[in-house]
C-alpha cells in the first residue's frame, strides 16, 4: 500500500468534543468547546486541555484554578459548535443557548445540566507549548445523569452518544467492538 507524507498537524483523531465550563456560577461564567482534551493520568485521575491564551475562558480558568469538563451527547451538537465559535466576552452562552448552569460539588465553576457527564477539576499545572497552553487538571468529582449509567453503575457510552471531532468535522461513535483485555481471553 502506498503512503503519502503530509505536513505535520493535529491529525490524531478522533478527539472528544467537550464543553468546558468555567468561572463562577453567580458571576462571570463561560463555556468553551474544545477538542484538544485528553486523559493524562489515572492515579490521581487527571485530564488535559489545550487552550489559546487569547480565549476568554483561558483567563477565567487560570484565575480560578478550576474548570468542569462536560461531555455533551449528540443532541447538543449545535450548542457545542456555537460555544466553540462564539466569544464569551460578548455573549452569555448559557443564556443564549438556554443551557442550565448547575452547581458543582467540589469546584465553584458550574457544570452544564444538559450534559450527561461532568468532570470537576482543579488546575494542577499550566504548561506553555506554543499557540496553546496545556492545563493539567485533577478530576476531583464526577457527576453523571442516572440515565447515562449502565447496569454496572459505570458510564455507558451508548447511552450518552458522545460527540467526537476530527479533521474539522463532528462525528458520533459507532458500535462497541470489544472490552479491555479481550485479546488475552481464551475463546
């Protein structure tokens, strides 16, 4: 099979399309949609966010030292796109989209009630990388809509139909193909 070399880019795909809420539930608050988000560590649980310093949410997160990563399902596609393309400096995105800021258990930043899963995080480190700074956040609480949980009490991706992003396009996940460790189990 022939291969072609391409210009280096952010072609790791798919990426989760997450709606990050920040600020204070009673004061300045915002939602930024990011695809530059990922898991960094399991003990303690940590996630990363790549954010440009020019973005309104950057200052809110840096000043407060906390944020909430909300996992939107496909029904929130329009809202997720809007929050990634509209500045919170000029628009209250919660009000404009009819989204509900929900109190968090461990941070002052609000969650988004319409998102089935919310990860509350404390900023542990900010690393300057170039066009984006990398926020490393420790997950200190997870709240999940009971409808997003499977029979085992774990988050069931099929029930939330999470958005993913790749190559400038939004996608939804397909079918489950296996479980962790299936390749080592005897048939």
